C-alpha cells in the first residue's frame, strides 16, 4: 500500500491543493524563545523543535534520549551560548551530529552579573534575548545560518528576516513608550532569578534578584534576609513571579516587605502557544505591560 501510494504520487500530475512542497529542513533550537525566532525566519521551509519547551528551565535542563535523536536528525542546531546551556556539549556528543551549530548571540556585547557561587566575582549573563536590539542580532545570525545550510531558500529567509526585524522595531517603540509611562523612581523590580539585566540596561529599569543568574542555586536564608532589607530600604514597589521558577520565595518576600506581587512574567521560556507569551513578541510585550501595571505606569 505504501509502495503503491508512493508510485501513484510519482506518476500523478500534482492535483490542485495537493502538497507538492519539498520536505522541510529540520532544525533544532535549545529554547522555546530561540525556536520562535527560527520559525519566523524559516517560515514554511523549516520545521523547528525546541529542546527546552514552554515554561521549562534551560539552566537546569536534563536532555532526554529523544533530544539526542532530534539533534541527530537536525540539519542545523541553534544555541544561545554565553553559558546558558551547560548540558549541551554532552548532548551533542551523544547525538553524533555533524550539523552546523549556530550560536545566536554571536556579535552581541555580553553583560556581566554577580556570580552567586563565587561571591565577589562576576559571570557572563546569558539572558541577552530580553533586549530587543540583541534579539535582532539573534535573528540575523539565524538568517545567516539558514542561508548557509539551505542556499535554495536564501531569498525566502532574507525576506522573512527583514519582515520580522521590522516587527521588532515596532515592538521596541512600543516597549519604550510603555516603560516611559512608569515614573522614573518606581522603575525597580524584584524577580525570582536574575534574568532581566539586558532588559533593564536597554530600557532603564533596575532589577534585583534574590537568586543568582542560574535557577539551580537555592537562595539561602541570609540572601532572603538581605533582599528583604534591600526592598524596604529602596522602596521597591513590586515583586514578580516567573514561569520557570518556584513562586514560594517571592510570595514570602512580598508578605514580609509589603511589596505588591505583580503578574507572572516570562524570562527564559515562552508560555504555551495559547498563553500570554506564546511568541517572543508577545512575551516582551506582556512583560513590559506587567511591569508598568504593577509600578503605576500606563499598561
Ligand atoms: Zn535564566
């Protein structure tokens, strides 16, 4: 039956509405955010799978045997780099892949942040996607990667990238307007992990996190006491919960300081497609609006 179907398909003239497109290019991205950017550039030509899915934590991810299979079958792999995916090297080795690996942060200027595991030292902050200008660099790296691995699709990828970059320019204007609506002295926020450094640097907000950059380090009682003192002293108006970390710590901090608990924000992963942050653009817009809502701006 399979053979007959294949033979019939071979012999038949394509009928109207019949799917005659060539097989899609298999791509793998490490996170749901990068996968969304790849989808926007790749369009119909590319099938992209995220290893770390919606609402999942890329810092402490444990790859599955299925992931090794996905990587083995991929024609191209997109990774964030900057130390985000500590689990990646082993996965790539296990998969035996020879597919090109595109580090989408290539060309950005990395920020540094406190290294909780080595007090007094700093480390590279991997969360560059939270700045829209940096996300534009992600997009151009994705475009160049697809152009190289699938030259026949170059015109499509270039056009898709151009369209998407224009949408990011619009998003940038929108976010700047949203943040401008927050009184300057109230642009201070507590989040569960230190994921918004690039957002803060790009849009003029201060973020304080009781946990270090990596979600795998538990906050000590001493850290919690310190953060509570800091919130009271700096009169931080709101704390936020993230989709990838345990909300209990933030709830405790809010109780003890009287800070408002803002809505859930999305730091390292998208929501389910039907949720408030199902795409990169929706995520950035949602976060900015939640910050503005809790801090007295116009959301
Ligand atoms: Zn993170």
